[in-house]
């Protein structure tokens, strides 16, 4: 009974969380492009790279949350290996993005001194 309920309720929740992640990345890319154009026009020094990396990291977190929820629906070892690989790749991407954000922030702090 509970397992059937989970299989009915969970897919729409997973889809909604994935859509939120897609929305976050898309919004961040659009805002990043807007600020990039404004930097060119006004000669500002707004950190477009940091803003874009932040939105990508946040979007990846939502996507990973959806993948973790998908593990509840796994039926065999093959599916679990695929989901585990996806989660591992997304975690690695998230780590690299956070590393890049930290380096960008350090570069801006040393440039401001």
C-alpha cells in the first residue's frame, strides 16, 4: 500500500524539483548574460563569472536532490549503478564549481587591495 503510494506521488515531486533546478540555471544564465552586456556597455566590474557559477551550483544541488529521491524508486542493481554514477558526476561538478567560485572570490579580493 505505502509502496504504491510512493510510486504514484514521488515522480511528480522529482519532476518538480528537476524543473526548479533547470529554472535556477536558466535564470542565472540569463542574468549573467545581462550583466555581461552591462559590463561591456558601462565598463563595470561586476563578477559575471561568480554569479553564473553560483546559479549553476544551486541548480546542481536541486538536480542532485531529485536524483537522491530517485533512489527510492530503484528496482535493480543496474538502475542503482546508473543513479550512483549520475550523483557522483554531479557532486564532482558541484565541487569543481565551488572551487572555481572560491578562486574567483580570492582573485577579486587580492585585486581590490
